[in-house]
C-alpha cells in the first residue's frame, strides 16, 4: 500500500479554510443571537454558508457555540484595550483609539457578556478589562482631559453606554467616525471648560 505524500501547502489551505469557517460561524452566530436569542445552530450555519454538521462537529451543543462566541468577544475586547495603549499613548490618542476599537468589537460581536458572567473566569477577565479602562479614565482626569468634579465612576458608566449606542444607532458611520462622535460627546459633556 503506497502512502500519499504529505502536502504542507494543502494542509495549510485546509487549516486556513477551517479557520475562516469558524470565524464565519462565530461572527454570524453573534449577530444572529443578538437579534434573536433563540436562533438555531442550523440557521446560523446556513447564514454563515457552512454545513450544520461542520458546526456540530466543532460544538457539541448550542451552549458550547455560545461560550465560543462570548470567548471571542472577550478576547477582542482585551485586544482592543491592549491596542489602544491606554498606559503609554497620549491620553487623547488612547481614548480615541480605545473607543474606535470597542465600537468595532461591538459591531462584530454584538452579544452581551452579561449572560456569561456566572462563569468565574469570564467575570475575572471582564473585571480586569474594566479596571484597565477605569485606571485610564483616572489618568485622563489627572491630565485635565476630564473634569475632576464629577461623581466617581460617572465617566466609566457613561463611556460604554455611548459606545453601545453609537454602535447600534449609527451603523453607517465607520468605527473611526463613530469614535469621533463618542469622544466629542464625552469631552464636551465631561471635558474641562
């Protein structure tokens, strides 16, 4: 019996195709489940252009698919924060970059993490992200970009709401344009006179 030679290029193409299929299933699932929490795996697979058996081979249950979607959203948030360089970049630059990144995350992964907060590791990762942003917003206050006389936590509560609102209500704006709106609204309402 002769063996078929191993073709690394073909294996790489298969892996790349599988990665694209997984990405399509996860992003389509996030969008569909945000619109209809009862969306089936079969409907998600069809919308993603993937055979449902492919999805079931990867995810044993709907809960496993949901967990993967939430994991992807949380990872995207962490990367958005890291990319914004909240500790190193000039405050105004970091603020805009963070907002732009999170708007892109919100649009790609529109599901709410609240359903997963019972999971301790998810809760811990989300809390770490919140602390990182809170530390940055304190830096923005210390640098004079935000007013120091506001109630503690007000900017931390308002910023995510503004990003969520613009992500949903202004889909035609690019993430950069939407970030312009959010940052302008935040600074004009909270900025120093």
